[in-house]
C-alpha cells in the first residue's frame, strides 16, 4: 500500500484514500459508495435477525464488556 501511495502522492502514506481504493478496484467513487451502503444494509439485516432470535447475540450487541461462556451458547433458555 505504501508503494502504491508513493507512486500517486507527493507524500507517501500508509493509509489509502477512498478515491485511490475505488480506482484500484476498478469502480467509480459513487459505485464504491453504493456497494459499501449495500454491505452495511446486509450486515444490519443479519445482526437484527440474530438479535431477535438469540439472547447471546443481543447481550453481545448491548454490552461491549459481555464475555460469552460455553454454557450461554449451549443452553436452551
């Protein structure tokens, strides 16, 4: 990534800009934004479905300090 940025920018960086990423992937910036939006929507749909069906997933999403224990996964509660 550093070498690619070095070719395109005056000051090479270890981060890649959105425009450069789109160019490398062969997309326009708008198309990349659209794909990112679709991925986020799909992710949210899956997480919402999991949250509705699983108490463990709900606790994980609600409490960042929650640690999953084997009995939480295997219990039928």
